[in-house]
């Protein structure tokens, strides 16, 4: 029996790719069986007794044509709070821009104070960013999400920088195309990872 | 200015780690309150109130492997002052091609044994009790469970290495009573129908096989099933003769409108002692919005039962999902 135990482990590692045998998709099959058995009574879903109770209560509350709501996500709330307090915009209302691009933008700008966070308009602007070593220079980053789909041209980044001369700030009128391009690519990179995580969860 | 630009550009390199470490902790819960007219001694009228909170933790590695675990706190509604923490005895690993659970797993020894549709309080506390032996004496323990997809079909293989322990113990125990068990089941869609077949076997000497079929008929979902279980008498208080138990059952679930569901269930079972029972279930549920539901459940049990444990039990209550 022990050999069988390790055989099962081996099967798992052999299966550790994106698809099962004959191009099978576990999540897709689970959803198909949910329609027959219901989510809570689907024999292939893993629930302990407590989880099943909650699932059944949710399923009943949703009604025959309803969707079972997502559980309260503490981590998401904390992330949103840290990145500008937009958590309430995720709950209950559908966003007008792509969620992954939006979250990726917030993650990328996480370490800077945000001045404008408009989830419906898909616009984020940081406050002025200054460095201790360069007190006479400051920059801000604007991100505009323009698409509801995860597209390569769905995010636009603008970098604005100013220089201080005689206690007044003046725009430096320099083009930062390369930096803007790098930041855009990073947003797309993170958004792709978030999308992959969504698909697997 | 160059220093500042370098600092900003460095964001791009740094934030990649943030995206990969995408751990989540989710919490969900529900509460139930029900009036029960039980069928047990004295035909008690009971009030059953309970609450359950579940914490789920998950993360995804940079290679796309999902890992999750969870723990639940509950005050069960089927007994007095039963505050318990459950779960936490499994770890689940998920890829696009397979899900594997390690720890306290349960084998599928009752595939095809259908017929129950009442939920929660009535299912747990009706005081109805059949004398018919069904299901293995011990069908869970420390082991591993694999679910994978083969095209449109889903395959589940569960293996319990030691049925006396759950999350820590000997894998290769030779101690008497520490048995291993295994089950395999497969579900295949065929047009409007879905078929499930399964087999299970335990080193204790018990085995089972069964099948069920589901289909959308008349605006609802009909499921019929048959299960045959070869059970041992030793240690089984419901059985004096080792042999086969058979369970035949059906359920029908139908939506009356957008918020109302009606479910019917029937089950007939017979064991090697030639004892048998017939169980009939009815459940009507109506979603009230805001996570609340009211329901009326009814269960009737006839046949060979424990003393004063047959008849009809009713529950009327509400459940609220948070």
C-alpha cells in the first residue's frame, strides 16, 4: 500500500502541468459538475463539514438562479487599504476597467503615496515623489487603464518631473519614453500573473 | 534628476516579488436557527441554533502551483454547547491538471447512495435512526486524494494509509485495526446525462461499488443511484451478520421561481441482517436576499429502526450566510 501511496504522489507530480490527461481541465470539469450536483454537493469538491455547512447556506441564500458570493477577503482589504483604500470599490460593483490591470497598477505604485485613485475611471496618480538626495527634483506617475480586457495597450503610463529653481517648481520638459515603457511593461507583467492566479483559484 | 529616475525605474524590478507572493486569507460564515419537531423519544420539540466560521488560506507559487489550507470554528446546532475547531488537517495542492489533498481524507465508499435532500439541523438532529448498516465502519484517515481531469471526465482516487489517525501517524502501520483503504470514482458527461461509477476497498475486509446518473428532466435535476456494500459485522453495532448491503435512491431538485427551490428524495436500503428502511425527504427553500433563507424540511423514516426512532420529523428555520 505504501508503494501505492507514493505512486499517487508520482501521479500528481506528473500531472503538475496546466492540463490533465486528454487535455482535461479540472476546474472546467468541476464547474460542469456543479451544474448537476450543485457546488456544495459536488463529490469532487473538497469540503470539511463546516465548509459544507457554509456552502449550503450560501447556496440556499443565492436561490436557484443566483451566484454564490465570494467570501470576505481580508488580504484583499488590507492590500486595498495600503494602496489607497479602494477595497469598497471591489465589493458589489463591477469595475469599468480590467481588474488585473488595475490591481497590477496599485501593486506597482504600492510604495508611493497616492493622490488620485479612481477605480471607475481607471486613473491613478501618485503624489509628488522626492528623494532625500535630490531635494530640487520631483516626479509623479500617472496610470490610466483604458481597457476592460487584459490587453497590451490597456495601460498607459505618464511620468511628469519638475525641477526647483528659486523656490519655484518648473516642468523639466524632458521626455521619459523609456521609463514610461518599462513601467507599462511591468504593469502588464504583474497583470498577467494575477490573471494566471485567478484562473487557477 | 537622474537619481530620482533610477529610483522610479527600480520600482519595476522590485514589484515583481509583490505580485508573486499572493497569499490570501479568506473568512466566511453562516448561522442557523431552526424549530424542530423531532421523531425521537417523546417527539420532542427542539430549538437548534449554531454558527460556523471558516478561515481559508491560499497562495500560488511562481510556477502556478496553488496551495491551500483552512480551519473552522463552530458551535454546532445538533448538540448543546459544542464549540469546536475543525479542519486544519489537510493541505491541498492545485494545478490546472490536478488537485491533490494530503492529510485527513475520506474515501468514496458510498458512490450511488443517494436520496437525502434535507439540510442542516434536520439532517443532524431529527432523532430518526435506521438499523440498516450502510457505509464502511471507518472511511477516513491519514492519506492522499487525487482529483484529475481526463478530457471531459473527472477521476478521483483516494487512498487512506492509516484509518486510525488523521494528520499524524504511521504510514506503514502493522498494528491491528490500523487499516488502509482506497477508492476510485469517475464521472463522465454524456450529452444531457452525467454518470458516476465508483469502487472502494478496505483492508478491514469491506468493499463497495456503486453508480449514479443525473439528468435535467422537466425543469429539474433527477439523480438516481445504486450502491452495493460488503460490510463486516465485527465492531458494527447495526450488523450481526457480515454481508452485502444495498441502497437504491433518487432525488429530484426543481426551481419553483427565481428564489424558491423544492427538493424531493427517496431511499430504500437493506442489509445482510435482512433489515430494511425507506426514507422520504422533502425540502422547500426560499432565498430572502441579504444572505438569508427560510426553509421547511421534512423527513419520514419507515422500516427497521432503533427503538422509537421512526416516523416523521419536521424543521422550519432560517440560515444566514455572511
